């Protein structure tokens, strides 16, 4: 009997060992998004089908550059978050570096494999061929503590639409918070919005062209803090210029605009200043402060930088102003960017063909700014690629550029030779002028895409106001200087801002100049009134000093209010496109 019992026990132990060393099931692997672009962020989820014992899950990629690593476990799933830009990625940069072989339209066939193993040496695996998409998506997600998420996506080529899926921090799909974005013509991009509670989320995007031959996808992680957590936002007493720009650049170009100001209305200095931009925009947008400390009642300036812009977009966000780790203010940023592609020999997009038939021209674009009354010049090289002489060369101009352009063409160009095309622009009226100059020889055409903006030159007006104000201030008495110090400082600040913008942004310079002029004129009149009404000595009657102060403050506030309301200074401009956006897209809480 004991022998039987011993055999039974041994059999039970043996059976248990067999259970533990049984073959592992093959893992199920999914990607979020299902298809993604080269160098884009994505999540790989591995479900090994075995959760009752310790196992290891590893991944490996074979392609133009091999990569390997391990999946971290998250509940009953093993999740790898790949990202080149997010420091919170759990599996590092993406191993999918390129979409197609160089100079080819063939997708690179990456091999993605997953291997699972346990303590008994049992293994199973998954292997599949993965292509990385060739469509690049530029994504801007802005959130607020009320849970509203605004989404904007631009594509570097034409697509049939952009869809999105939202996942919570456990990588569970939220189908009610997923859908398709709406194309919004004024920004040439796709928009949408949803509302979410506090927490961490991932949003996956997918797009393809009309023929299905090209595709793209990307993923963005973001956090909604909620009012109860609030972050570390302790607003200081600051007056901050809003950033409102309309910029035209060539593809890949960078752009900077300075002269924006931050004024400290408090008495204490603020140190260790820096700015912070959401990670989705940091590759394209940065803000540089002129100083890391702002004194009490002082002013510092900041510069807006756009970097390596590849496609037209509209940026609407807020940049945090940070001091010692605490957000003390926010800079409203609204920038419309139009990209003019360098001609690459193919028609389409925003760039007409610069080579057609036997004719080519270089460069093929011209972007310029100048002042009204000045004439600007540019030379272009026109090349004859054919075997016969080109003569009867003519040109035509489309768009508004035709009304201000003068073009001098060569009489003829021999085979294999080049000629010089001289183009000059001049106008008596400020504004932006754009269009195409098409050169025709009968044997081919060549196009020059031109955009020029002319500003009214107010440099002399700003300089004269500065001199007049400086002279006026020097002749004030010490009592008058102390009495009107804040108003004088405000005028001086407006003049300085007008001076900083006078050569680059006529509209903003004119706003600051008009503001300073109105305040200065008012102050001159009030001080003249004060000179006629002298305060009465103590014990001899009423002191009019307080009356003068109150009158100045009330009138200046009224004038400033009317001026700001008229010009929108410091609060950003609301364009017709934004109003249309509110009409077209703002009527629903979610898309």
C-alpha cells in the first residue's frame, strides 16, 4: 500500500512537472497604429497567452539596421513604446529608420520577431514582415485642465483623410473617443477635438493616399492633469505679448522673429526663467528669452524660432514661462506657415515645374521683404538644355506679383548655354504680393514662384518720437517724474517695441507707435493742465495733485482700452479663418 501511495505521489509530481514544461503558445502581436511611418512613434503589444508563470518576451528587428530588446510587462500584456522624441518611451527609439530603399519606390521589408521563453527552456515565437510608411504626419495636440483636447494634423503629401484612435494608459482602446478628423481648408490640415478626464493617453493616427500606394501613421502620448492636480501653475503679475505671425518660407527653411516682450508688473525680480513647448511641437517651434531674470517693473524680450519647416501648417498653442520649476505665465502662440517648395523638376503641389521641355531656371523661388518705395532686384539663370538656339523669349505673370514686377529677358540663348533674367519689384502700396512668372520660348517653359511683402517705412517717425519723448522727459521736474513714472515707463516701452519691429513687422511696429503717440499726446495735455492749476499750500485750500493723478489714470486707461480693442494689441489677432473655424468646427463638442 505504501508502495502504491509512493508511486501515486511520484506520478503527481511528474504530472506537475509536465504541466510546467508544456509548450508555450505562440504570442499574438499587434501594433498601434496598425501601420506607421518611418521614424514615427508606435506601440507593440505582445500577448503570450500564458500568465501563470514567469516568462521573458523579447523582440528583434532585421532591416537596414538591426535592433533588439525586451518587452516590459503591463498586467497580462507585454507593451513596448517606441519613440524618437518622447523621453518616456519604454523601448527607446524606433528601429524603423527608413521607408524605402534610397532612389527606389520599393518598401524595405523589415522583419519583426517576438520570442517568449520560460524557466524550463520552453520557447515560442512570432515573426512578420513590416513596412514603414512614407507619408510623414505633423501632429499638434493641445490640452487644458478642463479636459478638452484639440487636434491638428498636417501631411507632407495629399491623403484621403486622417483617422485617429485614443487609448488610455493601460493601452485600452476608447472607441467613443476615436474617429476621423475633418479637413479644414484655411490651414490645409485636419482638425478635431474630444473631451477626456484627467490621466495619461495615447492617440494613434493613420492616413494613406488615394491609390493606397503610400501610407503613414504616428502616435502621440499626452497627459491631462485636471483641475485637482493643476500642475505647478502659479501665475505672476506679468504682461505678455501674444505671438501672431503669418510666415512664408521655403521647404526646410528656418525662421526667427524677435521683439516680443514680457513685462513684470510686480515689484520683485523673477529669476531662473525659461520657456517650455509641448513635445509634439518642439522639433518645429522654440522660444528664446533674452534674459533669464526680469527685474521688478522691468521688461525682457523673447524671440520665436521656427525650425526645419517641411510643410504648410498653422500652429495654435501656449508656451509656458517657467521660473524655478513653476509655470508663472503662458505665451499665446498663433502662427500660420506657408511653405513654398523648391522646384524639383516635377509639377504638382505648390511648386510649378521649373524644367519643362528644353528650358530650366535657377533658382525657381524668390521670397523677399522690403519697404514701400524701394526697388528690389534678383537675377536668375535661364538654361537652354536643347540642341537649337532659343529666341523669341517672352514672359507672363500671374497673381498680384504681375502688377509690381519688371522682367528683362535675354534676346536669345545658344544650345547648352545660359542667359540672365533680371527681375525687379517695386510698389507704392504696402502689402503682400505673390504669383508666378512664366518664361516661354516655344520650346519649353520655366517658372519662378515669387512672394514679396512691402512695409511702410516708419523708421523716421519712430526715431522722431523717441527724440521728442526723450527731450520731454529730460525737462520734467523730479516731482513730475515721480508722479507720472509708470505712464512714462509705459510710453518708453511702446516706443522701444516699435523700434524693434520697424524693420521687420510693419503692422506690429505701427500698433506700438500709435499707442505710444496717443499716450504721449495725452500726457502732454494733462501736464499742461497741471501747470495751470498749481497745488495750494497746506492749510490754504484744496490740493489738486490727487485730482491730476486720477484724471491721468482714468483717461490713459480709457484710451488704452479703446486702442487695444481696436487693434487687438497683445491679445493676438482673430483672423477670418479663425471665425470660420468657429462657425464650421466649433458647433460640436467632438468630431
